[in-house]
């Protein structure tokens, strides 16, 4: 099915909060605000549902970038979920950076249900960033393959 | 040491405790091991010296379920772990009679060996009664000696201090052995280029044989069933078809204990492959201190842990790229 | 293993034009667990749903994947269809191949590939789905309306008329809102007060309505059907039960220099005041910042002159805690500050005013008793210039990007009223576009031009230049004539952009209702659910949702009321079954999960368990399904993974990740 | 035509202005102190660029009348910045070989003894390449 | 306090007194102006084109010198101020311009807008403080009714220059109050004087300046003050009777150092 074997087609997983960014992605869709097909969205009830294991799992399975989108701080549907997510992701990203994994491969963005434009822009930027980083080899290869 | 034994016998005799949790001599002069003692006779095997690095807090999870109290010997740094376990309802404070034992720094046999001292038949200077300045070894190659500090575990060079956080009584003197910066090693890695960092960790992690020693010894890794043994994450397969666990084990383990790890250093101490595992935990501790305010797990039993807490204006995850 | 049926919707050409649906069917049919796959024109139609039922029967399906529009559109439709076909509704998953795929991609091959991947993820998830059964929660039969303007009043009246208790919380001393400040209304030129005050009185007299004025919502907890709200009743310093509303205190109050909020600061009021004559309740409040007694301890005139003994300087704020089943937000609007628009000289000249200030000037109860005069020298103006779109339609960060919607019409109204009452006054309106969608609106505007001779000039004003002689030189464009024109005016009226009342942000945060970048509250769906917030049990009334005029506001207020009534009419609500659940054998009882639960839904029990033959009593987390809202914060904080979220379980999400990254 | 299109693109590039953002309110022309001196008015620049009518712009005397006072830039509600468009059109002209808005031989008669250097400098930058 | 100082071409020739009064006043106020070594002309106008790099380099050189000295860069002429502040803004915020300019410059460490650019008036307002200035005035200009003439270049675009409210500025009025005189606010104080157009379009510039002066006189101003030599030149071409001074001259007078400057 691949379009062009030569071209790098990144695999990007986006975890989107059902109440804000998932709806923001819907709005981007109904407003026909394009972003690359490389982005695949997984619906979660809240950014605080995103377990670091999901992210590492994605990288291990060959993802080139993972983005987590939640409600703006202060606007969490469950009041406080995104605050916990913010701390968890900050620490996780810092650890990945510490281990030499390019920190552009992970991102957290707050996108509300009304921000279709922001959703599309964010995804375009993120895909561009992943393109500039190229294929993810590091997280898939933390142990020397011998 | 004798004072400890005497006190233990006394407590057993008067029925205050049903058993004593301490260390008994191993088959070599430098490998004492954790042990329960239930009679005065058994206590003749009790030892406490510079090689008693093991943190006994975790054994109290099991001991808490036993009939009667247990006298447990905790070094100052071990009491942080015990506090953390109280906080997480894993041990029962009422079931423990805590004897805070003095500590003058614990020794690493690996370090001794690295100093070229091998074939050891006897050690002196590791008793807790002296000043802990010099160690003398009888070896099959003759007598050798080294400075006590040169043989100390890494964690003792960044010692959290002489104070016990929780105890019923104190026996023995402690010494402040801190002579290095706690985060110096972490900072060194932080300063590397991404490629160097990656090479460093790839090299270290490649040594891992997944023996689970780090997990088993860790007082924070006290789960009844580890996620890595659970069917609920599809992360339990040991077969080669799924290499997820092997690659991510240490990151996840460090994340799971982030904000709960007291930096007791047991993981690095027990790793048979010599992987400096504390570097993961200490990175999280450093980040937590810098981003959310200084926090020492186990310093108390009621503060909110950094990962179950937040402020409205916490740093955004993008700070990682900016720092 | 599940027996899964996959149904791929064309959505007319919405999906089928960009996604090769046949190819999707072909590809997904090979997935593990899939025993049936088909495509259809409109899956959401009766016929489409019938196809699902048929396949369930024929192929003995245990799980369903629908590849269609967003689950936010039709998840419910397909769950209901599944239920009818005899499958647990929670065995349905939607692959969003419209909003997240066909609508944003152009290349058919790419879009088809993505659609297949999204379908695979949904299939992988359904393979791990388990039937779920919703519980029930009770509904408190009382509604809260935040804001006592025309929107809030109308909503409250409609809910109360249906027989439910309603509380109105209004932060100013009186209900009435912005509408009470208006002089006349378009497009029929009714007197605003004449049509508003009867409604205010009706609300005050209604036995089902309780009005808390000079009060603010302080804390909101709970969820749809069962909110608990703290209302702060600010100290009035006047005992409402004793006050007779005679007004003597206001007359005698020696401190009369506080700017009148009601008259937009154009004149002053006493420290003890009711905002306007028809205020409800007719009980004054003491403005403690302006009151001499509160500032110096010496005065007490109001206490002395009050025959009823109603003055109480010691009164404290009071917190009222009340339970509600539904909450309606009706917080309204304000005009923007003009500090970013000094080219119009609003801050430099008293004779440059906003339209809302003109309303007060035109009003008989206003600062000039209804006489049109210049605020600088009290002289009668002969030339008035109106400037449209001041701060509206600005994408340069100085103003608001949206059209404020009401300005074109009220400017026509002002122009007409001025020309009617003062035929000697020339009126010029600088406009960019005249926007008059609405019944009789364009006719109204044309009357201003044709019957009243208002001079409309197409072009924006660049600068208002105060002249040494006190006049204002208006420098503007006449685009149709391609000229720059200079007009000497006596007054300039700025059609100032409106923005949501500043307090709405805080209220939205308390309600966890989402808000857009302009601080307007977001609707659950922009077209189909325009008066509901995405947060269940929270409804939107009036300008807090978007700019609108009075008739629209009243209509929306009624709609919000109906939605609230629909909720209050139920005795029980079915709860979301996607709640957290702890595995007894894995739980450590460490309490970490309870620390992050925003609903206090997790408690601990000493429970006897049988762990592979070991019987012991353990401390174990137990989730209260009625309280749990399913956010999942606990699942991630649980170190052992004992806590999981039904419907979004660890294994399900990991399966989706794996399917996407395959 | 295609070269006009290229030139329009070039103007957009040099100016960094997106003329599509304009809502044709005329505030720039309402603001411009040189309005009466201009044949093509500030607000019209936007449509000329959009329509690709670059020849007319190049021959417009407006190019040499704009004061670069930035009043239109400051007040434009859509952040279109018409002043930048005018300047880009002027750039397009003076960058062509042999084109100049000010010939050296013109200069002596324009001078007087109070004239500040700054004026000459600015004028050179404006009129010449 | 020491500042790096960029005088600009005109202050070395036709507007020597603008400069001399500023230096004398600075001394009296206790700060020092260290002239940029071998400064080059700023070009007089900010190159608006997104692709113009070479014409921005002289500003970058001055900015970089201040950076290396660890000082703020002070300007006096409105045009220099406008150009240098905008170039600095580009160097800080425009990746393309920064990269290309640094490619030309070949500096040891690339320049990225680190220097803080201040107009002399901003130094008075933000560093010295108008209250302090008021205390140091020995010869208050009591009774003088003065109109501030801002012109365009100090104020616009407001977002980039961040000098003052571009439509209703107050900094020079506050300055006038600090030296003991009475400011006269008039609406044309931020209108253009004609700028460079006066080289050829003498009449056009004259008309514009007439309007400015008439407006100021109308509101009761007895004189105008300005920071810009070009504004000064253009305003003087208008025949309307209203004297124009550099603000530094009045400052020096108020501080009692006017004679020293000569």
C-alpha cells in the first residue's frame, strides 16, 4: 500500500482528549484544514489517561513521533487531569532527552474543541519536525542488537 | 554490635518483639545477609558491620503480616524507605520496633576488588565501633589496606545525613560521609550531546540480563504483582517476539518509582552487571527538585508526592527542549 | 475471540470521494476476528442500521466496528442500533474516517491507507472490548442560572414555569443586566425598560424562583444531575428583610462621588445605592470602598435616617451551599476597553463616546436626563459621526477578530432616534459593511437612510482630531468616491466591540465548561447542540455563547431552559459505564490513586482475597461507579497497573497503538 | 501576464504582506497623510497586487509620495500593512537596471544650507537602489 | 552608569547641538555615553523589504559592539533609533534575517538581538526616572507652554518600537513636566512632518508642517520640541510662527548646563 518507497513516511501517534483536542480534530476536519495522513489519532477520555507505557510502546513498535493533546490548563473536563498529565509528560520527556532520544519526537499541546486551526497547525508543525529528525532509531534500539 | 545483640535478646526475652530482623554472617567475611532471628541462640550469628548495606525496610512488608512485633535494624537512609512504605500503607508501624543503628558508611566489595585487593580471608576496620578510617585485609596474597572512604558505596558519598527519620530507639554512632555532590553524575550526562548520551545508556543497558535483582531489592518496587508480570499491559511475554519489556524496563521502573524513590541506592548496589541504575532515579529526583520544589521521599509520611500533586503554573513539557 | 463485523460508510461522497471504501472492506476482512465486512452509502440511515442488525443475526457477531464520521456524531446511533440487534452497546467502536481522514486528505491512496489503519485500530480495540452496563444516578430537581440579565431571567422564568425550582445568581445589586441600560430596542423601537421590567418583576414574584443578587458563584463540584454549588452572598450592609426601599438613605448619603456603574461612569452615585430606579430587589447596598463610615469610622448618616433600622455595618459575606441538577450560564457581555484605539480620541475627548454611553445619554434616567448633549460643555450637538467596527473584525491583536453583530442595527436605531427627535442634527455613519440579517432588519436600516436622511459613508475612520474650538475633526475614507474626507463633528459615537463578561473565564473553569480563544463558551455542537456545553448538565444562554441581539438571546434563553427542563424531568440518569476498576489481586492498597481522583470516588476496604490459594485480608481500592467520571488519572498513577479504565483499558489502548504502528 | 503574476508574487515576497487578509475597510486611506498626492490610493494597492496589475503600480506616482510614516501599518485592523506593499512595489522598480527615482544631477538644486545629512541619506535609500 | 552611544550622521554635522546638549545633560545626570567606535550611518530609513540584509548590517555592527561591552545602546536621533531598534527586533525574532546577517558578519558569537536599544528619552524615563530628573533641575522652565512633537519614527510601528502608546504618547509630556514647564497636548503631535519627501516635494512637506504647528498653537503651545533633526528641518520650513527646539536644549537649560555644552 505504500505510496512511495523512497520517501520517508513517518508514523505518528496522537493521543487526543475526547473533550477538547479530539473535538478540535473533528473541527479541523469539518473545516477541511489539512494535515498529513501520517498522523493517526487515538481517542482517550483525558490527557491524564495517557500512560508513559503507551508512548514507549508506540516508539518501540516503530512510531517516529508521539504527541499528546489535552485541554488547556484550567479547562480540563475533569478539573485536574491535564495538570497531572503535564507533570508526568514533563518528567518522561526529560528522561528521554537525558537518554539521548531527540526531544522533538514527543510533544504535548493544549488544543481546545474550538481550536481546529490550532490542531491542524500543530500537526503540520509536528510532522515537519519529525521529517527533519528522520526515522526513529534510538528508542527502538536501546539495547545493542547483538 | 554487641550492644545491638544484647538489646535484641532483651526485647525477645521480655516479649516486646517476636523476632529480630537484622543481618547474619555470610560464607565470606564481606557478605553478611539479611536474616530473621527468633531466639537468643540464633542471635549469636547476628552481625552488623560496614558490609551490612542491605536496606531491611522492604522485609517489613512481609513481617507486618506476622504475629507480634518485629525488631528491625534501620540505618539512617533506610528509615526514609520505611517512612515511604508507611505512607503507602505497605508496612504497619505498630508491628515494627525500630532500632536506628549507627552508620559510618557502607562498603562495596566491588570497589575493594577494584583497588586490587583480592583473595580476602579476613577484614578489620569495618566494625562500627572505630572511626572507619582505614580498612585492613588479610588476603591470600598477604595483608593489604585501603582508606575506608575509597571502598564506600557510591550512595554513601552523597549521604542524606546521620538523622534517622523514624525509630523507637537509637543504638550506635553515625558519621557524615558526604563528600560529593548528589547530582554531579547526572549533570555530567546532561551536559553530553544526544549521541553521547545515547551511547552511554545503550552501553549500560545492553549489560542488563533482566535478572530482576534491582526490582526485587527496591523498597519502592513493592507491588504484589509488577506490571511487567501482568497480563494487563501485554508487557509480560518473556519470549523474544516482544522485546518491549527489555528495552523499556528501566525507564518504566524509574518512572513508576519517581517521586517515591528515596535514592537509597540499593538498585545499583545489587546489580550483578554493575549498571549505575541510580542514575535514572536521580535524574527524576533532580527534575522534580528543580521543577516542582525540593522533595525528599520518605522524609515524612504525609506530604503529597510530586506526581500526585500539581500547581496551576507548573512548567510545560516543552521546557525540556528549552533547558 | 470476538466475531467482529466491520461496516464502512460512504457518507455519500463525504468519505467515498477520498477513501476507496471497497478497498477498506477488502483489507479489513483479513484482520483477525473479522467475520463480516461491508460498505454502504449511509450507515447511519435506517437501512444502514438494518444492515448491521442483519449481519449480527446472520454471522453471530459479538463486536461491531463502524468506519464513519466522528464518534462524537454517531457513536450513540450505532450503540443503540447494536442494542436493538442484541449486542451490548459497548461492543461498538467507531473508526473516524471522515473528520480525521477523508475531509483532510486529498490523495485517495493515502487516505485509503489511513482509513484502513484507523479501522484496524478499532478492530484491535473491539477484540478486547467487554460488555459494559451503565449504572444510575439521581437528579436534583433544581436549576442554577448564573447571570440575571434578560437571558438569565428568561431562562429562569421558563424553567420555573415548568414547575422546577430555580436560583438566579447575579453579581451586581440588581437583576436586569445590560438590557436595563438600553434606552430603546431595535427593530421596533420599544422602550427597553418597558418590556424588561415586567419580566424582572415576574421573576422576583415567582414562587419557584430565588434571586441572589450581589452574589457570586464561588465553588462548583459534582456532575450532571448532582452539582453542589457554593454561592457567596456579598455583604450588602443593609438588611433586606427590614428595608422598605424608601430611598432616604441614598438621598442623605454625604458621599456622592462614586462613578455610577449603571450610567457607565458618566455621572456619580451615592455610596449607598440601588443601581437604578426599577432595581430588583429594591434594596440598596453600601459600596464599602466609597462609604465614609467604612473608610473613616465617622458618618453613619444612613443608619440615622433609616426608619426601618435596616442598615447593618457589621454584615458579613455569607456562603450558601445548594444542590442543583442543571446549571445555565447567562453571564452576558461588556464593551471592550478602548485603550488600544486612541486614534479615535476616546480617552482624549469627552465628546467621543461608546454606543452604550449614548444609550445612557438618550435615556431619561441617564446622566443628561435624556437630553442629547455634549458631555464636555453640555451644548447641543449639530453634527454627529458614528464609527462602526471599533475593535470588531480586527485580526491584529488590538481588538476582537469577530463581528459583534449588534452594532449595525443599534447604530441605525441611534441615528434614527436622533434624527427623529432632533431634526437639526446631521448624522453620518462610517461603515465597512452594513450587516442586517434578521426579520425587518434591512428595512429598518433602509428607513434610517431613506426616511430619516442618515448619511452612510462606506469607509473606516482613520483618526478623530480634537480641535482647539472644541469640535472633533473626523478624518475618514469614502471608498465609493475614492476620497479622503474630513468632517467636523460635535460628537463621535464609537460602535465598540463587545466581549464576554470578564468573570466568565473563572466560571467556565469552575464548571469545567470549555471556552474559546475569545472567551465565548463553546457549544456541544455548533449547529446541532448550540445551547449545550460539552460538559453535561451545563447550558448556555445569551451572549456568553456568542454575540447576539435581544430577540436571539431570548430565543436561546428559552432553548436553554427547555434543555435544562428535559434534564430535570428525569428522575434518574444513566451513568457512563466507562469507569475505573481495581484488580483486587494486584492492588497494593497504596492510596496513590485516591490522591489524584478529582471526585473522591476511590475508597479503601479491608477485604478478604484469595490470591492463588493464599487467603488473606488486604487493603484494596474500591471505585464508586456513581462518582467516577472515567478520566483515568488513577490508572496511570497506579504503579502496579491494578487500576484500569473500562472501555479505555490499558490493553485496548496498547492494541490501538500496536495496530497504528504496525 | 505570467510575468505580471511573478511580479505580484515578488511583491508579496519582498513585503511579507498577505493581501488576502484585507477586508477593504479603507482605514489606511483614511489615515494616509499623503492621500491627496497619490493616484493609486493606499487601499487600492491591495487589489492591484491581487489582480496582478503591477505595471500600473510601477508607473504610479504614489510610490514616490508615500512618506513611510507607518500610520497605515499601525492602524490596519487586519495587519495587512499597506505601507509595506507600497515599499515593495517601489523596490521592484528601483531594483531594475537604469531605474531610479532620483538622478544625481537633480540633487544640487534641491539642497539648502540647513538640510540635514539624514534627509539626503533617506531620500537616496528611497529613490535609488 | 555607562551606555554605548550611537550619535548618527546628522548629529556630527547639522545637529551638533542636539548631541552636545545631550552629552552635557547626561554628565549632569550622572551617566556616561560611550560613542560606538567607527560607527557607520544607519541608512536613515529602515529597509522594509524582507530580503534586504546588507542595508541592515551597520546597525548590527553597532548593536554587537554594545553587546560585547555588555551595555545598552542609546540613540538620540529618531531615525537612527527607529532603524536600529527595528533591526534589533529582526535579529531577535526573524530567523531568516538573523541567519543571513550573521553569515555576512562572521562574528565570533552570532548576534541574536541581545542588546537593549534605548532612546535618550527612554533613559530619562526608565533608567534615570522623571522624578529624579525633576529633583536635579536647577532652572525649572516654569510657565513655558510646550508642545511635544513626536513624529512617526519614535512611535510606529508601536508593536516593534514599544516606545510609548503610538496614538496617545505621554513620554515627552512627562519630560516637559519634569523640567518644570507645562505640556500642551495637541492631536497632530504624532502626525508625519513629511520626512524625506521634503527633498523634492517642498510644498507638500510645508503643508503638513503648517498643520502641525497650527494645531499646536491652537491649543496654546508657545514652542515645540523634537528629538529629530529632519523633523526640525521640516518644521522650520513652515512659516507658521512657532519656534522649534531640540528637547536636549531645554533639558540642558533646566539642568543649568546649557553654557557648558557650547
